[in-house]
């Protein structure tokens, strides 16, 4: 079963790459656009640290590592899921969802992974380069800690996907849900900052009820702070749990669905 879906996604990826390369200017433009987003995040913290040495017990070199983790996870999410979830409301409104539901494969898989954003692979390389550069600037960094990322980065991507998918799925019920998508982007901004800068009650909320702080802050802690095995275990458990809940929620939404093409 896993081999079947991996083969299917490989076919989707090849088709997406061929389609993207037909419009090479747009391909390059998308990479350049996201570079500006990376620069904006970096400059924000570079300016803040001109006025203080520590923010939330992290120094500037440590915050650069956090940004590297954020860039890598965000790029993986963008490659795999972003375009599919971003266009989902339009698919529901135009009746295209009916065609996906008729396919003899898992409908959540089709909705989430049918198209890959291959241009973002360039951004992934840039984010990875920034992460390696930032780690090299840390004094006495133990490179063995990178092994934690083999678990925590997939967990971060999964949590990011599931949180986004919850907001996306409601379009099945309401057909138009653009305002909820806007709400998601505002909430996601909390995860784009180190969780240590927030008040304890808000930090707890962002690690549990709205777990956007689990996306990049927890993997960054694995590299920067003393190991917290309980927190890393929570990241793995939460990722599996949210994936299961997202599937149940998706099936529930489909029961409320009336074909837009009929």
C-alpha cells in the first residue's frame, strides 16, 4: 500500500515538474519572491537584536538557527501541500472535488498531494544552506544533535499540514471559506516566532491546543537547548494524533458535502 502511494506521488511530482518548467520565468519568479520573504524574516530579527542581546533566552546566532529550521520545514510543506490546499476552495466551488472523490485512492491523499510546487525546491536548498551556515556560527555545537531532526522535522511538517488541513476542509461544508484561510495565516504567524518569547500561558496554548509552536520551535530546541525527551515525544505523538484526527474530520466533512457540480 505504501509503495503504491509513493509511486503515485512520484508520478504527480514528475507531472508537476514538467508543467512548471513550461513557464520558466514564473518558475524563477516564485523562487525570487520567496527569497524576499526569507530576507524579511531575517532582517526583522537582525534589527531587533541591534537593541538587545537576548530575546526569550536565545541569542542572535541561536535565533538564526530557529529561522533555518522554519525555512526548511516551511519549504517542505510548500513543495508537498501548499498549492493543493490553497486552491481547494476553488475546487469545491467549481465541482472539481467530485472528480477527485471518484478516484480509486484515498481522497485526502488526492486532495493534499495531487500537485507538487517544484519551484520551492530552490527555496528548500536556500533554507538548508541558511541552517547550515547558522549552525556553523554556534560555538561548540554538537553536530550529533542533528539526528533529532530526522524525527522532529517530519513531525513539524505533519503538524503544519494537519493544522492547515483543518481550516481547508471546512470549505467542503461552506463552499467558500476564504476568511478562515486568512485566519489560519494570522495564527501561523505565532509559530514563526520562537515560543520562548511568549508568556507561559500562551506558550502552553501554542504547544497544545493550537500547536503551531511545535512546528519549528521544538526542532530548534533540540539543537539549541538541553534535550527535553518528553517534549520530543509529545511532538511525535501529536503528529500521529493530528494526522488521525484530520482523516476523521475529513470523512465527517464529506458526509456534509453536496456536489457543487450537480
